[in-house]
C-alpha cells in the first residue's frame, strides 16, 4: 500500500468517525458547536504548526504546491456562521419573547 493510499484510508476513517459523532449529536446544538470548535482549532493548529513550516523554500516547489492546491479545490477554509444569519434564524421562531414587547419597557 502506498503512503498516499494509506493517508487517504486514514482520512476516510477520521471522516467516518466525525460523521458518526455528528449523527449522535443530532439535534443538540451545544454538542455540535463543540465539534465545530474542535475542527476549527485543529485547522488552526495544523496550519500554523505543521503546514506553514513545511512550505517549500524553492520557487519551483512552491509553484507546484500552488498548482496542487488549485487543482484539488483551493485552500481549505472553515467559515464561521455570521451573527446576522444566526439572528435571522432566531427571529423565525414565532414564540420568541423580545424585551421590547413587554409592557413598561421602552
């Protein structure tokens, strides 16, 4: 088995484990948020502590890496949910009590 094939097999295994964990946490936003925070922290640590130090120092090697990144779908990015989108979701709940709707509150 080649190293690349072995890496892909291990990545598939990690992917399966994460999906299983997410499925077990279905409907539990606090637990799902913990998973998202872990993935974001892992992304940061891998990028800062391992990826950046491993970047090629020669122009041709760097160019080859950039071509690989482009060919395989671009730079991995973990977007955060914007607060505005979160609040839009919250406003869609019909039973939400807003302080401005209480008597005596301006």
